[in-house]
């Protein structure tokens, strides 16, 4: 007695049933792409090192068109520049227009780290608009953000306030307050101090 069903009988027309295919995955193509990419990268690095242009860092004085030039010396602010303060990224902003003179004593309210506060009274034969324009253009170019402009709170003259996050982890404030002016001259206070808030 034959117990096989029809489904168990090989199909004579199609021939014997083939075993399932087995495949293997090779990482050789991926490794080849990786090696070729690394060789190309090394070739470009070598070419750039041999034939690449040399860059020279230069420092230039910012000049405001129609305005005032930065003085090559900030000696009038020397009493505000201490061994421990301000940090280098703030000290670079201790600038004055050419021909600025000290018009009074420098007031150092505090030179303690975290509590620095120094004000210098300065004078220049230039209209107040040019003085204010000088500081606005140059301080913003040096990374300071203007936080206030207008009349000073104590019935003073025109005032600009700027803020800068410093490497010493404090915010610093720079203030320019016009004390007196004529059509051709201006006297102002330049104040730098550490804000009590951390960066």
C-alpha cells in the first residue's frame, strides 16, 4: 500500500527540487572603498602641505569712514590697566580716538577680581556725535553688544552702554557718557566694569 500523497511525489516535468541557495557576504568591497578614500585624503593633505598658500595673520587698525581713527596708544587709560585686570579679551577694547587727552583723574572704584570698576574722563577736539560713533563702531566690531543708548540716568549727557562676555567668566560693561560738549569738542567718561552676573 502506497502511503505517499501526491504532494510528496517529485514533479517529473520540472526535475528534482534544488536545495536552497546559500550566500556569503564579503567585506572586501567596503574595505576597498575605505582604503581608496583614505589614500585620496592623504594625497590631498600632502598636496596642500606642499603647494598650499601660506597665511599670515595681520592686525590692522579699524578706521571709521568719515570718523575718528584709533590711537596707537591707550596710555591715557594706563591707570585702569592693572596686572590682574582686565583680562586680555577685554583689554583689547581699551581704545581711544587719536589725540584724546586725559581730562581729569582716573577713578578706580575697585580693582578686585570679580568687582573691577574703573572710569577715566577724556577730552577730544571732535563733536560728541563722532566720539559716540567711534565707540559704537569699534566696540561692536570687537564683539561688544550695545545694551542701552540715550541720556544718562542722572541727568547726564548722551550715553552708550555695551556688554561683552569675557574669558574670566564675567560679563563686562563698557559705558561712554558725554559730560560736556561744544560744536567741535567733547568731554566724556569711559567706564569699564565687571557685571555681577556670570557668563
